[in-house]
């Protein structure tokens, strides 16, 4: 027997077929999610839901043709974004993704079409994020679905006939099962913002007084549960990709942390206790369990930016055909010379301070070298997540001793692996599977169908 896991990412759509007895991936599929809609607004990041659905269903046709014994389907995907639905459960308008910047747009005085990203903090104007923090004491971030919805409500941009909102993976669950209303897992509900993870409910009064009718909110469950069937196969409620990656990577959650380094960076630690700190979120995982999460917005992109820096210089000099990542790896293997550069890799800001930028310090005549810069960037990437773990540690009953690492940004860089292990003072092991989120979705489907327990899946 086999289980299927689907992951709708921002740039790719992934699926895995899992042998349930061995709990091993038999076949993995990855296709491009080329569904972005071009606009004239630099801060607007939207995708076409119907293109995504068409791609998924074409992929499913191929999978079902090759595997006739799939008996559970689990779902995950990009968190935070929203799709508007009509009363029949059909999408209206685009998918507003987690990258959308309208939550930082000042609401009054200047037309949103005229505002550039660097002008988001225009004097005398307030954005939705600023209003929520200053007037309601609620920390919110642009790209979170209900922040997007509040902006749209204030600007009369909500599509006519919108009855509910949900994430793109919740919408896929509806399309697969024929549901007309979404049932959302708490992990996705919390990703929309204005959700009290400790109490397990949306902040309806804040939403109402800030300018939007709570009737738009979906039904929420804390359980991994079945929402319907597709071709007679049980389909489980979609879970957030952070939670799915944790479920798909960590087998001993009680003593492990998960570090992911992809385009961004993230550290996730299981806790039975609700705890937050500056830059640290408590995200719902399963009933009675939270993931304490810190995110570095630039993450692995910092190393990619450095490669681009070297590549642009080479191209300007007329040098082509160079594998700059290989050259950077060679530099890392050479003996250290001079003091270390101190690189702060917050090149894309932070959740708390999106306007913040990185820095390079301790520059001297001996260490102003490509080698020192490469090492300094990796050190900064590791240090940023390590500082987050120090904050998380204050909310844990006991420290963890094992680190599980996932994402190509760390899988392909043994030097970053060593730095992470040294900074955290833990042994590091790579996640066994590359498609962690899709695999975690398949596991959630098995749990929902009663074929697996959380303890068996992750030692909880």
C-alpha cells in the first residue's frame, strides 16, 4: 500500500509516493509552479489558482495511472497566502502569496500605485501592520493572509461575492473532495495572522474593529483529520509546510531541533508549552504541541548573493564558464588568514524590522579577501539562527542535543554544516529525505487515516 503527499510551493509543486510499510519514498515528482501574474505594482505578488490546480491535477493523473494502491492523500504548501472563495467554494481572483507587500503600504494620502518599497514608511501614513501593532498591540507581518485581507477591505479590493478565505493547499483539498467550505488546520490558520495560537481561535474582534467582517473566516481544527475523499481515497486536512517539514524530517522530536536553509532560513523546535519572544513565533503543530520558530529572511540566499557578486565581476572581466560555487568551496578549504570578518546577513531585513540591512565589520588589511568574505557570510548565516535558538531555549523545559538539517542551502555545503554544529554545540545530521514537506504531508495523511500515530512518526 502507498500514501501520497502533495506540496504546493511558491516556485515548484512536489509530490511523493510513499511505501507505507517501510515509510520510504518510492517516487518523487517536482514540476514548476509557473503561475505568477505580472502587475505594475512592485509590492504585489499574486499567482493564478486555476493554473496551479491544472498543474496538480495533471500530475495526479500521471501518478494514479502508475499507482493504483494509493489509499491516503496528505496536503501541504506555502503558508500565509490567501485565496478568496465564493459561496460555492470556487476561487474568486488570485492567490495573494506570502511575498505580497501590501501590509506595509500606507493606507491614506498616497495612492498605492505610486508607492515604491522604500517609501512604505512615509511620514504621517500608517500601514495595516503599523495600525495593528500600535492600536491593538498585535504584531503582524505583510504577506500574512488576514493582513492582506484587511488592506483589501480598506481599499475596496475584496472580490465581489467573496464568502470565505483559505490557503492554496486548503483550496486544493476542496477541489479534490468537492467541499464547498474549507476546513483549515490550525497550522494554516495561524499563518494567516490575527490568530491566537494559545487559545486556538482567530482574533475576531480585532479583525472586525480593524475593518473586516469575521464572517470571511474558515472553520478550524487542531487535529490531523480526513476532510473527504478523492476517487474513494481519504484526503487529510492540509497542514503548513513548516509543520510538514518538521514531521517529515525529525524522528525524535523530544530531543531534536530542525534547521532549514533554503532561500530563507528557519529553526523549529517542538514544545508542549506556548512561548514567544522577539522574532520567535509559537506555531500550532498538533493538539497540545507547538513549534517554536525563528526565521531568517535572507537565509541561504545570502550565500547565493555572494556567488552572484563574484559572477558579475567575472562577467565584467570577460571571464565565463567558471563554477563560482566550486571556487568558493576551494577558498573555504584553504588555511585561514587574518582575523575573521564579522558579517551580519540580515540583507533582507527581519520579520520585526523589514527595513533593517546587513553589515560587514572588522575589516582590516589582512582579512579584506574573498576567502574571509565567504567564511564570514557562512558564519553570519549560522549565527543568525543560533541567536534565535538562544531565545527559544528560554521557553524550553530542557535543552535539545541533536540537530536535523534540511534544505539545499545546507545539504550542499559541508562547511555550513560544520559551522552550524559548532555554533549550536550539537551533532548535526541531514534529514533523510529531500522532499521533507511532501513526505511530511504523506505522513499527516497516514495519521489522519488512523494508520500511524504522532509518537510513531516523530517520537511525540
